[in-house]
C-alpha cells in the first residue's frame, strides 16, 4: 500500500474515488470513514450502481461540485443527509476515464441541532465523539459567560464537568446508546470564571452505517450558578446570556453607556446606581436583587 493510500484510509472524513467512462459510473476506492458511514464493504460498493447510493444526484466526473446537499442510502436502508465536495482529477494515461474525488460530511447532527433550536432557545450546541472529545462547539450568547482563553473544542466533556458528575454523564450516554434515543440530564461544571454552573442538556446518539454510535450531538438549554456566592458581574453575564442580549443591545434599550455596562460585566463597578440597576434588571426581566445584593442610591 502506497503512503498516499495509507493517508487516504486514515482520514476521518468519508471519501470516495469515482470514475466515469461511456456513461458508466463506478466506485474505484473508498476510505474506512466512508465504509463506516455507508455500512458497506468496498467490494459491495463496487458491485452497486452509484444511483443506489445517492438520491437524485447525477454524477459527472468532469465538473467540480462544492457543498451540495444530497441523501446517502446506507446498507441498512437509512437515509443520511450529507454534504459533498467533488473535485475532478487529472486524466490517467492508462485510460480515457474521467475521475473525481468526493468528500462527504454527515449532516445528521447539524440537522438535529437545528430542530432543537426551532423548539427552544439553545445556548450552546456541539458534537462530541464516542470518547467524549469535543469535535464541534457552537455558542450563541454563551461566550458572554466565559473568559477569552476558555475553549472546549478538542477537550473532552469530562474536563469541563466536575469530577462527581463523570459517572452520571457516562451512564446517560450509555443509556442513549442502548435506547438509540435522546436523553436529558443536568450536570455541574468545573469552575468557569470562578463559578460552578448547573447545565441543562440534551444528548442524542448519531449512528454510522452499521448502527453503531459514531458520535453524540448535544444542546445546552440553560444554566444557573450552583450557589449564591456568584459575583454580581457573573450573574449579570448569566442573565444576559439567558436573555440573548448583548452589551450593545442593553445599552441601546436602557440608555446606559456601553462603557458602564462593560464595567458592570467585568466587575469594575460592584455597586451600580439604583436607576442603572433597575433599568438593566427591567430589560432582563428579573428583580434587581437577582443580580446585585446592594446598589447605590
């Protein structure tokens, strides 16, 4: 096996090498990631017409296709939404066939996250692999909570969750795997910006072509401080995140300068004036004492 084919087989993204001659389309090669996605062996793929794999996709090896969404049929008759990038390859001197290299991306976890977003406001969403390593992290208003150098991507969820929650989280993931259904749970984090948070999450398993768990998609619906010791600046950031309100929006709606709001969020102003606190609390739809225990007259 050449070094190039070894690299090809080791790639995480599903890939196909297709050829076309005299209107006949065939699969020349597929990497392990594509075999797992489809559930077929290479020999089985090569014996099937390409039309049995991709719904409503007319293959043309001479053209480039970028980010086209189609349906992939697995061996188990599942329909998986995929995005494909197709790149024509130079012709070989051995024959007149046109060849193209196709990269696939499974859109199943993204579609599920979109469905959750339509149901309710999602604060954080992402994808983790079967070893709980974060593969994708999408945060909406949540970055308001975290310090600039805090990034979950390429970490494991276990690093993000407090030690006492590791067992319950693994149990829920196993339950989702066995039941093949989404599961809900609450978990406590390690300290973020000096405070522990309780997160409300939903996980769902994403399966490969063999029916095995390939990864998990998750959404975080809400979070709150574990105790009342949180500083006012953190409470303000939490409520702004919950309400999906930026500093700019809060400034425009209350008439308070963005510099003052920034100082309140960063803890540089510990006791705001009463009117300032009331305007902010009203916009966030909370009581003043939910954020500040003391204010100035």
